[in-house]
C-alpha cells in the first residue's frame, strides 16, 4: 500500500474517536480544506482502509440476551497457505464476529456470539472442532464487558469516603 500522508492519518484518528464527525468539523479540527478532507476520506474508503462506520453498543443496557465467547484454537497450518485458509474457513460462519492470528500457546482467537450457551457450544462441537486442521479449542465465555474500543461502559462513582488516619 502507498505510504499514508499525515492528513489521512489524522483523519483516521479523529474518525476512530467519533465516526459521526462531519467533514467540515474534521477540516476545522485539522486546519485543512474541507475538500481535501473529503478527498482523503474517499481515498481511504476506496483503498479499504476505512471498511465500516459502526456504533459501540453496551448490550448490557439493552433487553437483548446474547452470549459472547472467546475461543482459543490450536491448528495445524496448511501447506502453502499457512493459517490463511483455516482462518478464512472459520470467519465465514455468521456467528463468528472476529478472528485473530495470535502468538503464544494457541494460534487463533475466535470471537463468537450466540443467543445462549448451548448455541455457542453447538458451534464449537459441530462446526469448529470437526475441521481437520483444528487440534484443540478452549472456550472462554464473556461474563461482563468493562471496556471496548477505548470506551468504558460503566460510569465510575467517585469514592467520597473520608480518609481515616491512625
């Protein structure tokens, strides 16, 4: 990919903080021309640097039961394709939200979402584990999400207790 200029990099940082910012506001914040900002964003979208604009949702505040699991997967890399083919096979399932190649004790970290524990367990036993290259899986269920994408979900109350000294 071509080297990214400073304007594009700054636009990305500002959009990452808040993707709803208008091009005129971005131009003002960057001290740039609005047309240059529009051109930069258009090019970033065309080059698939910006792939989606999305909201960060605190699902605990919504009456919508969901179960999220992080699954550690050990695999045997495929000859000629390494981890790419198996990662692609896994990420094409609709319940898979993210797949990461990792260093350490396991190869892939797979984030899966389901309506309940059974649905996630069935995915692991019926879809993931039977894949030939999969050696082992370890499923970790998310109990509570405190922070995502730099956003803290819980409002922190200040400690107003008086300090006691001996």
